C-alpha cells in the first residue's frame, strides 16, 4: 500500500516537495496551503458524489487535474476518470474557466492561476456499469440511503505537481451517521491527510454503523461495521479478533502502529478485503457471524499483518505511487506471499489454528496453485505482469505459491541459523532497518535481502522467486520433521524425528502467548 509515516497535523502553511503528474520528484520546493475537498453526502441522488475542490493558489505548472488510473495494492486498472461528470472550474466571480478532458483520467485546466473552485460529480463504482476493468468492490465506492463507502482514489483527484500537498476533506452527512476512518479529524466533519497518497491509503465508511474499540498492548484498535439488517455488530467481531490481535503482537514482538481501524461492510455480496497502512476494509455478504467468523479471521490476520510489509518494508514504487500509469513492483512475493504465510503461521503458533488445520491450509494452497495457475510463471514475472489482462488471471497464485515459498524460506533460514532465526525474525529486522519513511530500491532488494540473511539464500531466491523451479516441499518439510506425501498431498508429523529435525521443528512451531 502507499506508505506514509505517522499522521502529522501541519500548520496552515507547509513546505512540501512537489511531484510531477507522473510522481517524479521535482528539485524545487514551494509553499502550499492544503487543497480543500468537500463532499455533499446529504444529496445522494443518482448514485453520485457531489465534490467541491478549493485549491490554493495555482500556476501554469498545475494545469492538469488528475484522477487515478489505479491504486496501490490492487494491481488492476481502474481509470477513475470514467466515472466523472459535470467537471467545472470557476474563477472568483463564479465565471466558468475552460477545461478539457484530454485523457480518461486527466482534465486540462485553462488559466489555472484564475481558478478558485472546481466542482464535479463522480459516480459510485459498485452500481455503475462499465464495459471492462470492473473495480473490486472493496476498492471502490457505494452510496446508499443509510451508508456510503469511500475509497479515496475513487472520489478525489489531485493537481499536477501537487500529489504531495496536504489535503483537508469535509464530509457533510446526516447527523445520525457515524464515520470510521484512519484519517485524523481536525474539526467537525473535517479530516486531514498529509498528501494525496494518504487519502488513497485511508478508506472511509459512513452511515448507520456499530463501533467497538480495544487497546492491544499500546495499540488502539477501532472497529466500524455496517450490517444491512443489523445481523452483525462490531462487538461480536471484536470478541472474535482479540486473540488474533494479541497473536500478531506476540509474533511481531509488539505492534508497529499506535492506531488501527477495521471497516466491515455486510450487505449482499462478498468480494474480500483491501489492506492499508493503518486500516483495512472488508466486503462480505451478510450472514450469521458464526458462519463468517473462520473465514474473516483468516483474512483479517492477513490484512493486519500488512503493518509489517508493505507499511514498514516497501520499495520506492510503493512509497511514491504513480497514479498516472501503473508501475509494477517485483516484490509481490514479499508484500502478499509473505503476508499470507505469516497470517496463518501466527494463528497456528498462537493455538487458534491446530496443526491439522494448518496442514490443510498448505494442502489447499498446493492444490489450487498446481491445478489453476501456470507453473512456469515465476513469482517475479507474476508481479511484473500483474496489471496486464493475462497477469490478472495469474494474480491469485501469489496467495498460494507465494505463501508456500515464504514457508520454505522460513525453513531454509531455520536450517542455516541452526534453529535460531526464522523468516519472521528477518522481517522484524528489516522493518526496523527501513520503517514507513525509508523505502528500499526495487531493483536491488534481492541483494539487500541476501546481505541481511545468508549467502545461501541467493540460490533460494534465484530458484523459487526469480525462476519457476518446482518447489521442494517434501525435502524442506523433512528438515523440520514433517512428512509430505506427494501422492495424496498430505502433511503429517514424523513420530521419531532426529535431534536436528526436532530442534528446528521446535523453533518452527514456537508458541505465542496471547495472555
């Protein structure tokens, strides 16, 4: 996800480094007031958001208003400009200034130095038909009589050269509604973001919501839930998630964020979840909570683990995201594969998932990966082609093969360290070395990873991440005293492991306290 440091409340005037429309750093600096957005949610007619933009003083360098072509962590083409209508720019006397839509996502602004206000309508993505590139529900927008879901890139845009300019957002909504978001509230109905990337990184759920909160060893966790018929309440979800949150803290030796927000939407459809730096959102068909709980707990564990990667471990491609043209990172194996492995491993090591259930998870991932995806496509190639139509067909394998590779990497690290260091230890080490404000180089991170671990890891990365060699599942799990039967795709614990196998297995399944 687009990753930013802890939220800062800036003064009215701030100094920021400008970015061009393609997110490339400019050498000069300029003083900017925040760009102010307001959204009229009192008028929800025609399934559209009515947006007003009050810019600071613009000049000829700010002559394009940009909508997002995609968003971090989605790996799909969005082209939000398709949903925009009635785009107008006005001067101080209310006279309209010429604008022209020069591409799907760009509006050229005539005489930007005279613009004091921009207005536009933007349709919700859930109920607006498009001919291609349908946007995932959890990444889009929905506007209804009793609630609305806002993902920043699907409602807001930015001026060329001002991607890094602070933004304030005023939301005018019914008095009885509640609002859930990781954004900082600065005034009644007004929220602050340090830049456009943070707006995209901070979804907003408003409406008839239930809420619940808990402090997990110093981290404040808030849950906001929309349930169409009131069948599911935030307190139910919190009760189910407490142990997962404690497990994550134990697995990571403390949580690396001070605040985190869960947004749940239960209505008519299931479409999964989307992670962000300090929040995550979930779209599921409303049902009895006992039926949804096991699935959502697994998914929430995955999304929450993203507080490590990519929040604290990410490349410059993620850090300064290109909203104009999608740029793929090589490291989906790290962002998604590692996260998927870690989610299930921490549930297993905390006792919330039995070893039998953990083995079933591995068996399912092997089956799905080998049956439905191209075995000749490496994880790097999967990453680099993720925005293409063919790449989208293979994308789901990052949660299957990517997680399996992370599990093998964990075992390899245990072997090389004689049981002292596993993959989660390496992740924690890297998170401290980088953190939210220091991206790694996308092109050289493999070399960096080897230097942070062992020389032998280079061969592992070359064979199973850069290349698509068959995974040595049987041989690797045997190292920790676990037998894998390739004929019937089943795992089982060896009854008489060697002393070395037992030593490594003990570290591999080291319990996490959730007291």
